[in-house]
C-alpha cells in the first residue's frame, strides 16, 4: 500500500529507516552548459518505506525539522557522501565536489562543523570534494550565527554555497553579510519565459555575482531555452532536469565514469592588485579614490563578441565634465553607443581592444552627442584614457578617465580654418610661409613649400637641408645661418631680398619672432614674397 505517511508514522519509523537504509542519497549533476563537462553534484535525501513506498521530501523534511530529527538525517547524508567519494577515489576515479545541505536546525543546539569534520577525517577524504550548502531563508534572522559557522567551515577548507538565492526578500543584505563561495540562483523567476521582468532580475543577479567574483549555478533549469539564456548572461553552470534528474548512487557513478570533469571557476578574472569588487563598497579606499582623487572617471563593461557596452558607475566629476546638467541616473540608463557616430564608435572600440591586449592605458578622442532634458543637444569632444581592469564572464571591465576638450578642439579648428584661408590667399599672392621652432630647429613648411620645393612636413636641423637642396644659394648660406643665430638670441624681426632656388628668383624673406611670458624666443614665423618688377 503506497501512501503518504502521517507525521506520527514518520517519527516512529525514523530510527529504523536510518538503520535499515530506507533513507538513501541521490545525486543531481551540475554541468557546464558550454563544454558538457560535469562540475559538481548536489546530494539529496530520499526515503523509500518498505510498506508505504516512496515518501516525497516535501512531505517528510518538514516533519523531521519539526521533531528535531533533521540533524541526524543530515549527518546521515554527509556520511553517505563521504563514503561514496571514498569509493570513487579507491576506484581511481576523480570525483567532483558534492554539495551537502545544512539547515538552520543543524547549527542551533548542535556542533555541526565539528561533527562533520570528525566524519570526514574518519573516512579519510580531502575536504576539496565537499561543499556545504545553506539556503537564503536559513540565514534570515540569524545571520550572525550563520556567519560564525561559515567562518569555521572556511577554516577547515570547506566551500560554502548559498542555495535558492533570489527566492527571499533580503538577498542583497544577506549576501553582503555572509561570506559564501558559490551562489545558486533560483530559476523560478523565469518559469517558461526567459524575457520580461524575471529576465531582468536574473540578469542583474548574474552581473552582481560576477562583480563579487563568485561562481553562479543556475538551479532548476528544465529547458534548453533557459540554459541558453543563462549562458548568454555569462552563467554557464546548470543544474536541473534539462541535464539529469537526481540519480541513485550507482547511476551517478556510471555518469562520472563517462563524462569529463572540470572545476568550477570564479566568474571574474581581475588584474593583479585591482580589487574591482571594492568599487561597490561605499566605505572602501577604492571608492574614496574613485570619487575624490582621480578626476572625471567611469567604469563600464564591454562584450567584444557583441560590441555591447554598459556604463556601470560614474563619479560626480564625470558628470561635471560632461556638462549639460545630465544626472547620474540619465547617464547610466542610456546605451552609451547612442551618443557616438559610427566612425567614433569604431575608433573608441579599437582603443578598448588595444587596452585589453596591451594591459596598458590607451587614449582616444571622440565626439559624442549629449542629450539633456533641460539643455537640449550638444556635440562634445572627449579625450578618454582607458585601462582594462579584468574580465567578468564574457564582459571586459574597463576603467576610463575623461576630459572634455571641446573648447580646445573648436579653437584648433578655427586655426585650421584660418590657415586654410591663408593658404588660399598665399596661392594668389605668390607667398611662401613657414614656422621655425627655435629650441628644436624644426621648420614646418606651408603647402606651397611642400608642393613647389619638395620639402617634407617637418624639416629638421633647419636651415641646413634647405641650403643643401639649393633653395638658399651658397653665397647667401652664411647670412641665412646667422639669421637663425640671431633669432635664437632674441632678435624681433629680420628682412632681406634673397635670390632663391637655382633660378635665383628674388624674394623678400622676412622673419618675425615670438616670445614666451619670460621673454624667451620660442618660435619664428617666416615668409618669402616674390619681388614683382613694375617697370
């Protein structure tokens, strides 16, 4: 006769069930959805009564908790798992870590940590093959006690998982207080639908676990669509009926013999010395530096495969540098690429990739269209210094310092436009013009100089190359060299008629010196104007 036992029947049958192995352990594999390798398993308690048949955990677990029997049941599971791992090792088979559930009833009035340590040492298996799993709900209301237990578990080398993360109301607060090594996401948010609000919540949780450098396992995955969606978020570790139901020990052993195994790895790989996660701690030194000392700065993520970028954090100086009275919420809520032209986006992405490859700071200048509710639209030019911080799943984490150089760019453009107009006028006036940098002896010729005389963009050790080329005849060479000595000594201006080129065409050659605030000559402006014979 198969039926659900009453509470009284369960309590009365418990000791016999333990001693006669009516209780047994099943193992549900945890898989890497990309590689197909097995990375772990969760041990689950099952009960098959000889008269009443299989009893569901949802029926008997609450009864064991209510009657203070769950501690003995959990110790039974832990011992069975240790014996199974010992069997694997004796067979020469490399096991994967197994997660064993620890309830709040195990740590209230019991010395749970010391008891499982005695069992592990007695059976003789390495601690690396065991993970202790706590539920989020078990930590609510007793986080101080749970925290002290976790500290003791870590002292012995146990890996600690948080199960059903996101199912309660205090996920963020609990995660802040408890030092857990692996997070198991409750997939009930998604149900059969990978979109909507549930998808947004799951995506945010996965991103947060990456920043905490904590591996995440999606639990309760039943469809390929759910698994593919989690993979797209950077969560590759899957547990659920999509891959396997909980298996009896012999079937799980066969699975281990057949599949490749691999360890679970942290989500983030951070640059040595960069505590990226601490940027989210409002009291950390990193946050103090980020907010007050580094100038205008931002942190953003970048996916090279998709090109997707997302601003994660900006400081107040960043907002001030951008201007336009844009708030932090407005900046973070928009797609950063919306403000880039296609050309500027490609240029900036190339700079990001270069920074990732080199590990050094790289610089880029780009124009952005900033939209403001109160100030309208404006194009601004940004000089960005970017540095690669680390990798979180498929996302590269980038740090950027910026400076608004719009004023400088526009002033430079005015100079360029002025020079263009000057060149057009000089074409009509038969005027050649150049700049001479006194300290470096570099000459920067105009377009006509380069076109007509064959000069390069920069003439070094001037005037020697011009003399060697015959632009200035040898009988005027010493005079012209002396001019440059006088310019270096601070003469204000020079002028003479000099026959230029092999044709000895007469030009009026003029120099005007420019001085810095200390009266030191820095640059001279030269011109050669054709002498027109009006006779």
